[in-house]
C-alpha cells in the first residue's frame, strides 16, 4: 500500500510544482476536447432538433443507430477512423493521422451522438404549445426553432458539458489516432496509460489528479446549469 | 353574412383526422371582416382544431383556405398570413423570462422594435397587468397568463384575432377586462373569432354563432 501513498504524494508535488509535462498534456486535452465538443455541437444540436421536431419514415431507425453509437466501444471508433485517415484510407492524403486534428475527428464521432440524443430528449420534452405560440406571434420557422432552443438551453448546455466530460476522459481514440507523441498528441489519459506501464506511478497519479479536477469541474458546472 | 360583403377568411372542404378519427369536417365557412364570430359547441367538438387551421398553425388533411381571396399557404410559406392572424391559446404558453420580454416577442419577431417596450407596457396596462411587467412568466396564475398572452396579441395589430376560450378558467376581474377589450377591438374594426362552450356572455355583442358538433358546423345563426 505504501507505493500508492507515495505515488499520491509524488503526484501532488508534481501538480503543485507545475510539472511542464503534466500541464502540457492537460493543455492538449483541453484543446482537443473543446474542439471536438464544438464540432459535435454544430452537428448534434441541429440534428437532435430535427429528429425531435419532425416525423419521417426511418426516424426510428436513425434513433436506433444513434443509440448504438452511444454504446460503441471507443477503440472501435478509433479503429474505423484510423482506417479512414491512414495513408491507404480515403483521407490519407490529408495527413491527419497522429495529429491533434486526427484525435478531434475521432472524438467528434464519439461526442456527436451524445449531443444529438441529449438535444432530442430536451426538444421532445418541450410543450407543443411553445412552438405554436412563437408561430402565432409571427415568428418564422427558424426563429421559432431558436426560441425553442432557448427554452431548453439548460438541457442543451448539460448535453455539451456531458459530451466534454466524456471526450476529455477518453483514451482509446486518443492513443490510436494521436499516437501518444509527447508535447504534440499526448493527452492526460494517454499519458496516464503510458506512465503507469513504465512504472512511473507518481507521474500517472499527477496526471490523473489534473484529469479528475477537469472532469469534476465539468460535472459541477453541469449541476449548476441544471439548477438554474 | 350580408350578400354584398366579401369574406375575409373562407374555408372550403376542410377535413382533419387524428388517429383515424375525423375531428374536423367543415364543408364551408366564411368569416366576415370586422365582425364577431363565435364558435360554440361541447368539449371535443372541434373548436380549437378549427381555430388552429384558421391561424395557419395546422395544415388540414384536405380542403383549402383563402384570405382576402388569396389562397393561404401553410408551413414556411405561411409566414405572411400568420402575421395577419393571431391566436390566443386556451392555456397560453409563455416563454421563460420576464412578462415584458414575452409581450415584446411578437414585435421582435416582426422586427418592429422601435418604441417596443412602451407599446408592450401600454398593452399590459390596458389589461390591468402593468404590475406584472417585471415578473417571471413562471410566477403567473392561469388568469394572469391569459391576460399577458392577450396583451401580447394586442401589440401586433393583427387584422384577425382568434381567441380560444378567452374567459375560461379566469377570475371575474380578468374576465371583465377581457370582455372590455374584445369590445374595444370590435369597435376598432378588428375581426374576431372566439371559441366558447358558454356563449351567453357574448349576447350583448350580437355575434354570429357557429355551433360545432363532432367537427361539423351544425348551425350558423346571427344572435340578435
């Protein structure tokens, strides 16, 4: 048990002394997580609204596909995106493999079903009279949609925060598409995996603490928004 | 309807079904400009469904509607029509935020923002709810919500007001205010269509009464 305690103390020391490797990994994690959440929200928010507010043949199938994507193992997502981005793949020419952009693409695939499903649930819960009220007051369909978004804004912000927390703590995609290159694509989770395997337990704990703080504040923010 | 006047709204062959049950089957209905038309009937007779069609909110399964002899479009193309006809919901939904913001919504949607707040306050005052302006819409009672929603419609200068059970579930004071306002709207030449299953209150206004039964217009008479 001593190694756990010593590792924890060493980790705390590294965090408070501002170890550059720890903070570099944290910075890369923040960058790719923000990027992926932003792109996922650009896809997931309108898609979720569309699925919740319209009726068309195959809507049930689309929902099942999204639910399947929610439970998709991240290594499989990493593998599929790897196939697309590798030199032999259709997007090999773009040289995105083992770059932060490559990680972002994989994380978007992970995050957009989360944002879409949360949005769908939030918009489905809107009182149907809200849209009628907007339309009868002379709002265009686009403005009415925006009004409904504002009505469920707290649910949507929660969706984005949940998605951010998920991508920040993801490891499979980041390793497969980023390659764990120090100072370039090494995120907190991939660094933890690597350092633990090397026996650098204290370093792993330090990285874990930063990640924990990051995810904790995301959850705290999400809770605060839900209470508003 | 008098023989010389042209109808403002004309509906023909309107049919609407819900879960394989016909809820609306209106062969013909004409709404005269500047007059009060009451849609009466029991609960579930089709009053609200008919009003939704007339407000351009629901596209009927069959049939057509004209406004000043122009065919009415629904959906995206129906925006121009929806800005001429406004509907008060039976249980109005008010957006999250202050009452003042709610009353300004229609003016913002129409980009009529000049003097918007003054107009909104004046409208609230006419319904005796000036004191509610800064309250959150979630804090209002049913009657207050109805008055605020009506104040909302008054800021819009719509040519036609469709009021779904405007005096239902409101207290005596709110009811009197609403009736007073209906009279003012009629005096100013507005066209009003009001749904109610207790039409007695409107007797002094000498309205036309369309009685709906099972989605059909069973009788259409003038109440003199």
